[in-house]
C-alpha cells in the first residue's frame, strides 16, 4: 500500500489516500506517525494489529492509533479509501477498533480523498474535516476482532485457522502442528488468547461469517463456507453470539448500504 512521506504537515490535519489492490495483496507490518482510519469502499481486508485480528468489510472502518504496528491483507479486490489523521486533530481512543460507517461518513471520506494533498486546506476543506471528525465520533464500535497470540507457535495455528475456518484438525493435531504436547499447547493457547482453542475457532468462524454476509452471500453458503455442518447449527450459534439470526443481520447490512 502507498504511504505518504509528509503526513506531518500541520496545514493538512487529515490526508486522504485512494488506491486499488488485487486479491491476495499483503502490506507487511508497518506503522504511521499519524492515526489511520483504514476503510475500503469495496472489498474485505484482514488486519493484524495490537495483538488482535480484525476483519474490515464494506460499511466498516478500522481505527489504528499512531505508532501501532499493523499488517493488512486483501482477501479480495479492494478499493482503498483511507485517512491519515494527526493526533491533535481527533481526540479518540488509543486502541484499535472497528467503527460503523454511515452513509454520511462514507460520503465525507470519499470527499476528503479527493483533496489536493499538496496544497494547504481552506474554508471548504476545513469544514468538511470538522464534519468528518464529528461523524466519526458518533459511530459505534462493531465486534469484528479476535485476540491474537504473541507466541509464534500458537500464532501459526491461529493464522492457519483464519486462512481456512473449515479446517477440522482436532486439539491433538493442532498441538502437533505447533510442535507442542497436548497439555502444554492447551495451557499456552488459553494463556495467550484468553480462551480455549474451540472457543477461539468458533469466534474465528463467526468473524468470517460476518464478513461473508456483509457481501450479500446466502446464509446457507456462508454456513458451509465457515465450517458448520448445517445451516441450522450455524444460525443457532450466530443468534446466540449476536442476538439476531444471520438472515436478519444480512437484511440490516443490505439496508444500511443503500
């Protein structure tokens, strides 16, 4: 991904970037001197940052504080529309979080990326930036992340599951994959992630399901794509975790994007 070299110019408190990336593109771990609102007007991104894995589907954006290492992977073709924001411009959390993106916020983001980043901003640009920051502050957070371990052996297991949520290897097989005994693996996995392997894998599958549903894929197809043996089992777990059935979530997502 492209990065600006002069994002500290105080005359430009917010700088927009627009670019296109192909399926499978990965931007290695890096950080910025400014906070970043990572947003794609189309496509789905996966981001590892701050000991967590985030899924960023359309109608969502990821807030990344300045100085936080993050790695971005494009799970399909992505139309990137992202913002670099100076720390003294927006008072916000120092933690990464997924934000809802309203139609109004989306329009403001798309407008900001059209600004001439080589010129100081004037009244129109500054007014739009104020509206942007105000709308961002109103956006609720969304549950699109799961904890990631620091230990490389456990991390390799988690990354493999994220790449293929349908992988049916059991606890003993994953322990062997990590080069650890069953008891040691179980203890380390819980210590590193705060939950057991089965719970973590379930969360990873639901996270994948959320991103697939947001693209309009049928509930039945999503259920099988994320490793459930039946749509009914998937629907029951989805409802238990999010309070609504996947069909209702899909309806809300479609309505929100219009």
